[in-house]
C-alpha cells in the first residue's frame, strides 16, 4: 500500500476519535454552563483532571500493551502479542479497582488543592463522586481502544469512541436540560458514554476473534515491566495537559482569584480539542511506527515520522487561524457570560501559539515510545511539566496574571527545542528488533 494512504488511513480516524473523546468534558461544560452558570462551568474545569487521570491511566496501560503487541506482530511472534493483550487487561481491571478506592475518600481534598472553593467546590465534588462510580468503564474503555487500533481496525476504534460521544451528548441533554439532575446528570452521561465505548470494543474483539492469553510462562514480571515502561509515556502525554490545567488553575486562583479561574475555563475547553487533534496524529501513526520498528525497517519508520511532523504542524496552524478569529463565539457556546467570554478570547491566542510548538514535541515523543526509546519520551513529557512548574513559581510574581498565561507557551517552546535537539542527535536507531519479555 502507498505509505501516504496507509498513514492517513490510520491517522484521520484517530484524530476524529480523539477529538470526540475530548468533547466528553466539553459537552458536560456546555450543558452545565448553560443550565447552571459560570460556577458550574468552572467546577467542571477544576474537576476534569480527576476524570482525565482515569482516562490517562487506561490509555497508558492500554497503549503500553498495544505497542508491545504491535512490535510482537512485526517479529511474527503472535503468541507473545496475545500475552501482552492478556496482561494489559488484567492491569486495566486492577487499576480501575484501586483508583475507585482512592477517589472515594480523597477527591474532596484533591479538589480543594486544585483551587476549588465555595460553590465551585460543592459542584465539583458532586460531579467527581458519580464519575468515580463509573471508573471501571473510563479505564477499560480507553484502554482497549489502542489494541483495536493496533489490530488494524482504526475505523472500528473510531466508531467505538464515536458511539460513546453521541451517547454522552444525548444523555447530557436528557439529564441536565430535560430532567435537571445538574452535575450528577452530567457525570452519569459521561460514565454511560464510556460504557458504550467499552461495549463496542468488546463486540469488535468478538467479531475479530481476538483472544487474549493469560498464561505468561513465568514472565509475568517482565510483561508488567515492559507495559509500564512504554505506558508511562502515553499516560504522561494524555495527562500532561491536565497537569498544566491544575497548575494554571492554582496559579490563576492565587494571582487573579476565582474570576481568573473562570476566565480560564472556556480557554481550557477550547485548548483541549486542539491537543486531542494532535494526539490523534501521534497515536494514529503509532501502530505504523511500532510495526515497521518490529520489522527492522528504518527508512519506513522515518518516513511515517516525518509525515506526522508535517501533518501535525499543519493541524496546529489551521486550528490557530480558525480559533484566533472565532475564540469569543466558541467561548460563548459554553454558556459563559459576555465578560467571561471576552476575557477568554483575549487570552486564547497565547495558548494557541504554544500548540504550534506542541505539534513537534508530541510527534517526537510518540516516535520515541513507539520505537522503544522510553527514556527520551519521559524527558520530553515530564520535562515540559517541570519547566512550567518552575516558570509559575517566578513569572506570575513579576508579571501578574499575564505571567501565568505566558508561562504555558514558554514551557511548550522549551519542550519543542529539546525534542529537536534529541532527534537530531539520535544515531541510526536499529537494524533488527526482537520482542521483549525475557
């Protein structure tokens, strides 16, 4: 197959699916913001990192196993691939149980640490409680999708996420507007949407007759270790925007008060879509990178990576242009008042600028974890978060709330420069690869 056609066959469905997955929180914000006002909109924004952590845990474990699965297929070790599938399922179920037990008692204190207070705290606690009850669907739904994609069914993965999205939209309308259940209704809609995604994934696996293996021939620890080594990168890639969200909310609350947190809420929803489009590019090309890596085809792997660079940058540039002119109108879609929408539109270009840098660093990171270079991926992902943390300690004290906003693209510029430095200093990556679990 033509490489370009193969690239877009995987990437376009992935972009569409990730964009829709991001609309889960945005849909909740839209319905709740229009029904309950600015405080509810801010509450969803403050609470979302807890929801996102569940999804990132599922994505990390699922992608960690799926990358090893694809590499195993590239080396024609199908048994090893099915074992990675089985171990990933075990880890997904266990993590859902553990996180549920942690969230139930700890969520209120965590929300307060994130900067919630007053009405925002009360509304956020209500939302997170019911999200927690459905944690198993959040984690399994996001964790199985990467396997569906790596099994050559990118369209089926897209359909699974699309079905969940439309379920969420319909139930948000019913539970928040028609039968006013408030934050509880929004959370229930999200959980049900993820449950539908999980169900469609199971149907797809049944049709494809993909059966996991739960016998690991004395290599359980090695399987777990390899999944976690790879999974830390996609986990960080998925959750790092939410660490940014936490840090910005906290800094905004300290520097500009509750009103600044509310200004940032529509911006974070808009930014979420751009980031997820870029993640769609990086995760969409991952099966191609991992499979060609497993085959030992250096040239083909580099070609896919360079296609992803070009397409990711084009996506970021297009998003910048559209949202630069439509920022206020998009902010008003979430029910933000005129004052809130105006201030959100004013600061939005600062964040959009950073996504031009993100388009490069994210592709580089995906290339590293898809081809087994996990340490470089860790450095890029967590280095950006660390740099943002350091900037927020100093810049807002000098420049006020503007310093909070400008710290974000500055940290993303750092990550892009570091990614280019690392990729240009890389030696020939490999000549031959064998599956790893020994």
